[in-house]
C-alpha cells in the first residue's frame, strides 16, 4: 500500500512538499525517485527479511516504500547500538540490514526509468519496542493495517503535520501516514530540543501537531515565551 501510494501515485504529486526536516525540504518527487532507485538497485531484497536502522526521514521513507513495493518483510530497528542490531539480526533471521548511507547512495545513483511491478499485496512490516525493559517485542502489520485509522479528507492536502515521535515507532508511523495518505507535508524537527521544536512549529507553519504530554510541557516551559506568542 505505501509503496504503491508513493511510487505509482506519487508521480502526479511530484512537486508537492512531502517533508520539512529541520528546514530541509523534500518533495514527493524526491522521495519517489529515491524509492525507485532502491527498487532498481536492491532487487535482491524482494520478498526478503530486511532490517532498517535508518531514522533520517528521507532515506527512511524511501526505504519502507521501496521494500513494501518489493514485498519484503521490513523490521523497523531504528537507532540502536551495533550489539543490539546484531542481536536483532540474529533473533529474527534478517537477510540484510540497511542504514541511511546505503539508501541515500542507491537513490542518488539510480537512473532507472522502468521499475518492476509491485509485489501483489505489498510487504509486511514489524515494529519493535524500545527494549528498555528487556528484549524488544515484535508486532507485525502491513502498511494497509497501519493506515486503517487514518482520516482521509481533501481538505487536509495543504496541512502540515508535526511529528514529535521517532518515525520507526507506532506513534511516528501514524503521524507519517496521516500526512502522506492525504498528500500533505510531514514536519520533523531537527531535534526535539524544546526551543528548536517550538521554532519549527512557527517557522514551518505547522497546522496539526502530535506529541506526548511531556513534549508539550517542555514546549510550554522551555520553548521561549516570545517565540510561543508568534
């Protein structure tokens, strides 16, 4: 579902803003190009079990879309220590683990104009808990099931959604899908420092925001009174 949404349907929205990450802007066309590059260059991953450690929005989203297109089973590992990544690789019998560098390189170097057909039904995606209280627990979904709570409305296509959660976590995925399935913009602060996040809310003209109660308390207490008045 996510792969077809971005790769197949994204051509008609190529000029629309997709991501504002700390002021660095990427269009749906940029993401689509990077995803097509990965599909072309990483065909060996079709149908495979693949771990994803990327967390930077552009390579992360390009990768999950490409792997879904190829019918891979993607494990969202996120940012962890090398020892933790190796433990997860062994435990879930992953055939590859991809980080930002590999994905960015594939997107930049591909000149592909034709891509294979999408895998029927797309791929699977497994979310992992943080593991702070022990071995990470796994929950397996499809992008279609993850996207089922999303509200779709043509009035939202000019909206800008602040995501104050790590993208590989369930809450981050819900904000991402809420924005992308409406062809809206996802706004990701360069950091979750309260002043920087508050500045992002203003400078990126956020219309919808999602965050934990702790995040909003920090914005109120430390975001800066003058900034919050704007």
